[in-house]
């Protein structure tokens, strides 16, 4: 019997003081659950002795209720497999409900906005080449599980109550120290608020600062997660265009903002770094308009060339920058831990607001995380991933240049975990995605990241979480997709038949998965398997020697 049905029967209440006999009460309750579908067809009911024991009634009471239900066709007794709920036709009310298209219940204006935002959906196991995915298989899971188990046993710290909603003090200190050293952020531990991911941070900030109709400036192209959070809070978007020459701050008649959202250390999706004069200008504008800058510093730990670029927050002397960082890229996304560094004057307000939203991660996890950071495991993992991603980017670009050059130019990125590819001829990136998905490979169309400006077409490609082998297969699949598109274009030229086009579209291939590789690695008790990567790198060196 499914656990849910078992709970249901445990909850049955029989009234011993009522006039109705117990067997009839039990019959009524079971019949009602069968009719309303909570005990679905084929559900096996407990043996009479077991249910009698659970309900503290005589076995005859249960037998009598079961017998009545059997006689009326609600139950079937099947030799060797006990008593089961019969397959009844659905009652008329349910059939009507199933037939009608489900309508959203009446929502608030904000609810309506929230439920109609664009969403970037990802599929478990599918990573090649979805941007924003870190390497998971090399994460030190054995260390992580040891620290989690230790936190669980550490009763001295009281990690089991309702307290510390802003974050565990040890974690806030560890994050403040880490940010000062690695990102040039100026803050005390009290300014660090720990929340369940950047998305929670953006939702909280939007709700705290924006009234319906307030304007927010947002990079265009930019991060759809931020756009949706501010829009859902009733904000009015005003684009901050970003082009090959960077951020265009000066725009006549732009309404004054309440919030300004930027990704200055690695612009999402173009990968640009905001120059110092633009940073200073933006700080000046924020002060002039009494606005807040939200600095989303999501993956700038991965800088491969040149000097590290410190966060903009470190330049801010007037307390205008709200800095947001995440562990989704430096550890793994499902951890759901991010941090907001708020100016000192906002600390108290955030304290209360976080407790109302409930968007704080479990204290046990935070305690383990504090140990993971302060004992140097995060720094070690980051160093290794920085090297790995630099290798992977080189390998990916070399492969693209070797196999896709006819259709695509892929630029290098100094920071981050993804690169942008641009088509050599006019193509609609969503059409290209549709064909690529059929070939079992994924990417993010560049146009999806534009809101106002005419969208650029291209491919936003994540390489960081893709092993050498998956990368090789993925690039071959992209090549096959481009070849198919080329054929389709030829078919469209006058005087050619369309047979080849139909023939070339076979059944969809399964998407490239990270999971088999990962489970192999996990079996080795969390020890990362960099041998494959090194082998990939050696192969890559040979490949580039050959192509030189
Ligand atoms: C621009 C940007 N910021 C932040 C994040 C991370 O969000 P979260 O912390 O909610 O996982 C992402 C994820 O891809 C992102 O693209």
C-alpha cells in the first residue's frame, strides 16, 4: 500500500460515543475515501488484523466493513494479493473537472504577474551546453558529507530551533572573510545575510524596495531571473543597453530608477567586465536618484586571464550597493545558498524581512558550510575548478573552431563558465535550438536574454560542467544540427525537392547526460576524476598541434 494511503488510514477517526456502530463508521469513511479518489483503484488495504490493531477495534468490526464494501463492489478480494480498491468509473463531478481545462484560481495582481513570467527550464542530467552549470562530478562529496554528519552531531551549537534567521554567525564570518580576500568586498559579518539562492535574494530585494509602478534599470541583454523578480513585484523595466562597447548609461528621458541591476564582473550573457569609469558613473547615478544598485556577482571567481576584477561594492562609499553572491557556481546549484551583503543602514530591516519570507537555508547545512569554507575546502575546490574550467574553455573553443567554424565563431571569455557563439550567416537561434535539441544537445539562444533591444542571434554555450567526452559528442551533435539546417536551406532554394529534408529529420537522440559519468566518480567516494580531464587535455594539445 502506498505510504500516503497508509497515513490516511492511520488518521481515520471512529467515534466510540456515536449512535452509529463502529463497523458502519469505518465503512462510511473507507467508501468516502474511495469515491473521492484518495484511495485510488488497486490500492491494497491492510489486512483486517493489522487495521483492527491500528484503530484499536475488534477484528470483526473491520471484517464487517470490508465485507459490505466487497458486496457493493467498492473492493475486490484477490486470492494471494489481499483486498484492493476496485477500478470504479470516475464519479461525474470528477469527470467534469478532468475534462475542463484547469483554470488558475483568482490570484492577486502580484500573483498574476508571478505566474506569467518567462522561465528558464532545465532538465535533470542535461547539461551540454546549458550555461551556468558548474562541474559537479569533481565536487569533494566525501568531505562535504563528513562535515554535514558532524554538524548533525554537534548538539552544543543548537542548530535545531527557529533562531538565527539571518544566517549562522560562523558562516556569516566565513563569507565576510572570503569576500574581503577574493572579491574585495568591504563588510562586517553583520552585513551578510544568508538566503536560499540568488533568486530568493532578488525576490526579497524587489519586495523590500519596489512599489508597483517603480522603475528598475536592468541590463539588456540581461539575467531573466532578475527581470522576472522585479517585474513580479510590480516594477516597470527600463533597459540599460549593453553592446560590444559596453554599458550605455546615458539615455535621454530614462525614468529615475528605484533599483539598478548589473553584473559588472562578468556581464550575463556577454561576459564583459564593467570599466572603472562606468562603475563610478553608475554609483554617482544611484546616489543622484536615491536608488540601490544590485550587484550580481554570480561566477566571477572563475577568472582565467589578467588581474582579478574586484567587486563594485568595494568602491561604494555611500552605501548604495547591495551585493549578491551565490554558492551555486562555486559548489553546486541545488545547495540553494546565496548571500546578500547589505549596506549597514539596511541590516536591521533585512533581519526582520528575511524572517517573514522564510527564505533562509537550514542551520545544519549552514554550519557544515561554515566549516567547509573556514577549513579551506572551498578555496581548494575553487583553485582546482579554475584550472579545470580554463582547460575546458580552451578545449571547447578549439573543438568548435575545428568542427563548427563553417557556421559559428566562438569568442574566448576571460571570466565565467560560458561563452558566446555568433553565426556566420543570418540564422534564427531558436530554430537552431529546435534542431539541436532533436540531435540531443542543448544551449541557450542568445536572443532569449534580450528584452527591449532588437535581439542579437547566437548561441550562449556553457562548457564548465561538460567532460571531455561529453564535449566531443556534443560538438559533433551541433555539427550534425548545422548540417541539417544547411540541407534545409538548400531545399528551400527554388527548383529542389524537399525529400532530403524529411529524410534528414530522424527521431530525436537522447540528450547528453552528465549522470553516468558522475555516478562513476561518486562511487570512488567523492574523489574527483581529473585523469579523464587530463587525458582530454593531452588529446586537445595533440589536436591543436595537428591543426596548426
Ligand atoms: C546572472 C545569474 N545570477 C545568479 C545566478 C545564480 O542563481 P542562484 O543562486 O539562484 O542559483 C545565475 C544562474 O545561472 C545567473 O545566471
